[in-house]
C-alpha cells in the first residue's frame, strides 16, 4: 500500500489535465431543480442580471418564461439572440440559433431547459449537444434542468413517479459542470405555487397535481436532487484534493463490470452499474460477449446491444466487446484481467428449458467468479421486449427439409427393416438428425430428433402403427435415441454456428486485409484516394465519398460512383465531422437526418480527412459493419498520411536537387563567363599598352584570341538561354519538313572556324526520308555535339558525322577519335552542369551543351545516347522518328 | 558605286555598338550617322536622306519592326536589320515588312559589310542587268537559261532552274521561304516549304561539289536561303 500512497500524494496527471481542459472550455453552471416550477429559470435570470451589472457580456440563447410575469421582468436589459426558424412537415418551429450564438461570441449565454429535444433538421438532436458545442467554443453557459431528466436516474424516477421521461441528458453534463446550484423548494411550497397558478395555467395545474405533483413524488424527487448534488460536491472535493495532492481517506480502487446481454433489461443494468460506480467512486465498464450465436440474432437485437454499449459510453463508462464461446467463462476471464471487483448481471430472461440444457449463465458466473462479487439485477420487465424472432421463411424451409430428411430415413429403414435389427435402424434416423444439425442448425435438428422418435415408434416399434411401446427394452432404446439425437443436434449445431461465426469474422478480416493490401499497393495521394473510394464502394455496396481538408475548407477529393451526389446539408455534416473528429449523419447524434454517414479518418496524430458513406433512406448501418467501416476509415487515413508524407519527402528531394543544381550552375557560370572575359580584357590591355612593341604576328595572335574567346562567351550565353527556355517550357518547336542532310550542312557551315583543325568525314545516306523537326534547334544540337567532339579530341584527328535509316527512325551519329567518355560519366553525361573532368586538358566546357541536346531531341520525340566506340573515341547517337513523311506534292516532281 | 562616300545611318540604343560601328564602318570609308531611338531614326531618315539604314530591332521607344513599317510608307531606302539570335520570326517579319537583309548579333564585321555591299549593289542596279552570273565554278547565263559547272552544262528541271534564277537575281541577299515559293510556284504555295526543301536538295546534288557542305546555296536556318556572293568569302558566324 505504500506505493499506492506515493502515487496519491503526487498530483495526478489526469486530474490536472481535466482541470486544465476545463479552463480552456467555457464554464457550465447548472440550475438543478427537483420538479418543474421550483424557480430555476427565475434563479438563472437573477444570477445573469448580477453578472450583467458586473459588466459581463451576457446574452440569452433561449429562455422559456411560460408567461410568468415576474420571470419576464428579469429579461430586461438582456440581449436575446433571435431564434432560428425550422420548417418541419409544414410547421414552422423555432429553435435556439446555435450558429448565431457562436458567431456573436458572448462571454456568457443562457440556455434554458437543457433536456429539450430539438426539431428534426437541427444540427444536433438534443439541446445539451448544442450546449457542449458552445462550451467547446470557450463560451460560458448557464442552464436549467430537472433531476428527472438525468440518464442514470431514469429508472429510479420512473419507479417513483410511474412516468418514464423521454427527454434525458447524459450524467457527464452534470459531472463536468463547473457549478451546480440546487434550486430547492419544499413540496408544500411548490404545491402552493402550483395552486396559485404560478407554474401552470389553472386547468393544467389541476391535472399536473393529480398525476405528477403528488407530495410523495415531490419528496422523493427532492431527495434525489439533494443526493445528486451532494455527490457532486463530494466529487469536486476529490478532484481538488487529487490535483493538490492532499492525501485523503480514499476508498479502495473498485472496478465494476456490467455484463451486457441481448435481453431488454440491459439498459437498466448499465444505469444501475453507473449509479453504483458513482456511489463507490469506482471505475466501471460494460462488456458484451460475442458468441457464435450472436450472428443468429435479429438486426434489432444486435442494434439494441450496440445501443446499450453506447449508453454505457455516454454515461462515462468503458464499453468492450469480446469474442468467445462460453459467456460466463469469458466474462470472468476478462473481469480478472481488468481487476474487476464487482460483476453486475441481469436476471436471465432465457426459458427454463434452455437453462437446463446449456446451464444458466448467472449460475456459471457465480460458480466461476472466485473472489469477485456478483450482483444480479432484476429485470423490471416493463421495457418493451422485442418481438420474439419468428422463424423466417428460410427457417421454415429448414424445418420442411428436416422433415424430408426424416421421411427419407424412414423409407430407407422400411426397406432395410427385414435385414437389420431394430436398434440398428435407429442409426439411420440419427444420420438424418445429424444431417439437419449440420446443414440447418439447432432448431431444425431438434425438430428432426423428435420427429424421428415419433416415426420410429410409430412404424418400427412393436406394436407398429401406434405410439405405444410394448417391451421395456424398446422404451430404453427410444429414450436413448432421443438423448443421443438431441445431444448430437446440439453439438453439430454448435459446430455449425462456430463455423459460421468464424466465416463471418474471416470475411470481415478479409475485407480489411484486402483493403489494407490495396492501400499499401497504391502510390501517390490520388491513387490512394481512388483506391479507398473504389474498394469501399465494391466491398460495402454503398456510395463512398472522401473529403480532405484544403486550407480552411473541406474538399471532396474522391467519390465512387462518380455521379453520386453530396448535397449541401451532407457537406455541412462532413465539415462538422472534420472539425470535431466525431461521426455525423445517419445513425449518429449529429445531423441524423442526413442520408450519409460521415466518419473521421484518424491517423496517429490527426484527423486527415472525412469518409462519407451513403445510407439508403430508412436503412441503418449495423454495429459490426460500422465497426468495420471505422477500421477501414482509419486504415485509409494512415494510407493518406503516408501518401502525403511521401509527397512532402519528394518535394524535399526536388528542393535538394534544385539546390545542388543552383550551386553547380553558379560555379559553372562564374567559371565560364570569367575565363573568356579574363582572356579578352588581358589581351586588349596588352594591345593598348603604348610602351610595348609587338610584331604584327603577335598582334594578330592576340586579336584572334580575343575573337575566339568572344565566340566562346557567345556560345555559353546561348546555351544558358536555351537551357532557360527548355526549363521554363517556353521552348516552342517550330517544326517543318526538313532533310537531315540540310541540317548537317548548316551546322557544319556555321561552325567551320572552330572545326578548322579537324578533318571531317560526313556520310549522309542518300534518299533519307524527310523529318518533321525544328531546323534551328536541331542545328543547335549538331553544333553542340560537334563542339563537344572538337573539345574532347586532339587537333588533327577526324570527326565523323553520319546519318542513316534504322527501321522507322533516322540515326545521326557524331563520332570523335578522342579518349572516349570515362565509364563513371556515361550515365550522367547529359545531366545539367555535369562536366567530364578533362585532367590537365583545356576547359571541359560548360556542362550545358549535352543537356540542351537531350532536351531538344526529346522534345522531338527522339532519343540521344552516348557510348564509347570499339575503335576508341566517343559516339553520340541521335535517333529521330520518321513521322510518316511530308504531304504529297500537288504536282509531279519535274524529272531532271 | 559613285565617288561620294556612302552614308550609313546606324540605329542602336547601345552606345558601344554605335561606337564600334562608327569606327569600323569609317575604316571602310562609309560616312556614319547615328540614332539611338526609333523616332529619331525615322526623323533622320527623312531629313538626312542616308543611303542605307542599319537598324537594331530592340529599341527603347518604338519597336524596330514598326520603324521599318513606317519608313516603308514613304521610302524605299535599303534597310539591314540587326537582331539577337534565335528570333527567326522577327527576322522573317522584318523581311516581310520590307527590310532587305539581316545580320544576327553578335556579328562579324565582314558579314555586315558583305550584306551592305550586296544590298546596295541590288539597289543601284535594280534587277540584274548582267545576263551572265559568275560565282566560282558556277556560271548561270540568264539569257540562254544555261547553267554550267567548270564549263560543263548542268541539266536542271524547270523548277530547279527557277529557284536558282531567283537566287542569282538576288545573289548575296537572303530569300525567305515564302518569297521563293511565291516566285517559283506562285501565290497559294507559301506554306509548302517541303517543296522548296526537296528541290533545293536536288539542286545542290547537281551544282554543289559536296551537297552536305554547300558552297553556293546556303541555308539560313528558319528563314530561307541565300546564294553566297563570290566576294562574301567569310563563313557567316553567329
């Protein structure tokens, strides 16, 4: 226990966190009353007037004065936010205008009657949900509520007053309220006020007194309110002591577990567990064991189980579903793993015969529970139990088929009657029972068992054609047959159910597995989104929409089928889901009128998007399907996050590459611009030097150097311009039908001067097809290649230029007799600013020329490659497509 | 050319280029006047009546093309355009507007002088009055429609001869594809440049010693063709 004490003395992080969260949220003050008419609204308005006089910005969200004059007088000086009109089935209803309040951003807003149910079509079905949204927007709220509306007290109040209240609020609202003011009025005074007509108009008051406002009721309700408030004060004190590490007489850490079943009493069980847990300051949880039989339950039953579990969550408990075979065993195992101290379970609603057959869960639980206390709660029985599941048409089929199986067995037995002894004949019937158990399940097989006994007795047991049995031996045989048949049915039926449950689970797992495999295989955000929409649409048969945030808005990023429609209301729901990371739409608490279900797509840290699924009018999504969808939404979220991350990384990589290029470019430019400039300015200075005397040859030499360097500078600037045009996409091909020989000729003519020191070997295949290309740019390519060849081969060698046809392409080769290209450079030779190191040889060029060649050739749909020739030297080969050829001439070529 | 020095109006907004042209052209006995802006160029052309205009297309006030257009409204003065490289459409447009020839910056002095001489020669003579054209080994007798290389007759198809004749008449001057197509094939054929390429190819096969490196019919990339003058012995450099 010392360890325990230590942890108690340190401020608990949870307690601090919950206090911190309350500081960011708006503060909630609840004016709690035991019954209508005690003066809650009056008290709230009085408090509001005090705050207003203090200079606080107070507005009225909604206040019902019920025409009471003294209450109305208190409205004076308070700003009222006009209500919102909602059209519903031809009626104009008014509701509190939530958006107007949020936009107005007062410090404090008054919201009367917290338990009110909003008109259909409002954002939330319940007013308390509106209040929660206001609080989340850091606006303080004063509100009023009567004790009978509290969810956990619902059953108790119903017991006391005989009236079940439909409008209920979750206990968490009261638990999280920063302040509760109990408006207390003794029952006598309240009745007095009623009679004076201060609460209801007289004739209504009469009725009310008779039904609800009986002194006994009022006393009990008053006591409930006082107790609830006291408990609340106690809680606050505990939180405070926790936060300030004040050691106190903490009760032992109890943990209460409610064992939820499909029975109608489960909601009551959950509420009782909540009350008990609150009283004992214990944590609590609600658990349901999903047995193979779960899948035999009707949709309505499965829905009710899910609702019960959700109720537990709303009441602040934890809900869990565990798969298993034996309910009692699983419950106890789970309870032990969670250190549960008390188990609460409802009285069994199962028929007696089934308890005898498969044992009572309650009994088993008590037997297995060890040192865990077990509380059994009575079933009030008042709640509408679900209509007994009538055998569906398919079930009826199963019974008919079972009967057929038994008839066949009877026929076979009849044929073999002479050959076999009586006990052996019973085996044939057993086979029929086993058959119906495996194929049609428990019910039909028990039916088959009984039918078999009757038929067997009637046709085969002496005296035949009666149901009487003559010999005691036969009685024994019949009884044995019955026992064996039923046991067999039970076993086989259970195996079959297990197999079915396993198949269901497997199918679900498969869907998830397929989905995650699809996600993993998709690269790029667009593909991931498309895969999510397509896969979900195919596996779930619903219209699917995926929304991703873009800036401050939510964009529809994928939809399947592509003609599905998401209307404005549905979009609003999707936006709400994104903002609050909570499900909205069909089957939820927020905008349930929308015929889409929106689920937040949650990755590790954030909500990355919203998944929408269209639900047909009148249909609901079953809880197991919903769970599957949530899992898929989150898996999709992870995939989206991964794709977005990959995009960011790619961007980073491109940035780094750009950075590298920029550095290379700067060094290239500074080198290639400065070198010729230095030569030119040096040579000119020398020439201008009046003192020096130069021979005409020396002068000419210097001048020629200047000229060459200027030409080099010009080429470099030209290359830079070309590169810029290529990269900015400003390069426009001005294509024309051209003979490649003509281009080669132009290039050679242009560069005649710098090729002066080389021999040229030009070989253009005759009758090459005309090519559709940009003459000027292609000439530039050849000039760059010739320039390159001259740079990398010693003067006096030969530069070979050839053009030939190769299939549907034309090849142009530029070959030199230099040292060739180092292997390590072959791959990168066309990269921008990549230079082949020339060792101590002269400048290796700009590193741009070849890159430009590649850009231009590829823009023509061609290719350029570099290689080393077998006989030494480099080979650059351009391959250009022959695009059909020029249009036919309008007249015959003149012969020549 | 007469005794009077030829007067050249150099229009360029770059003082360095004007200074360089003034010195260089002066050395070849041209009398140089200068203008830095388009309006100034138009005014000086009207008042000074120069013999030839060397016009930069990139001017700060009026576009060079506009200057050509406006001058051509009232004057047929020879105009040689200076343009930066790679603006083939500008060159073609300038020629369409009535410029006589172009030189691409950076240019060699030899190239500019050759263009000036060729342009002036055509202007002074009008259409050629010499019936026989000599250029190296090539001789074209326009009166007899006879083409010879080293004295040997070359048989040309009618269209080939028409192309050669057009180039000879404008020898030394650039002829745009459109001009050649209009001359040889007539109106409506201006865009069929591949006709021209096929026939030029055949023509080169017949008159050039090495068709891959032509000496007579020079391709002006993206613009057209030029019959290289015998006196224009320098390679055009860009």
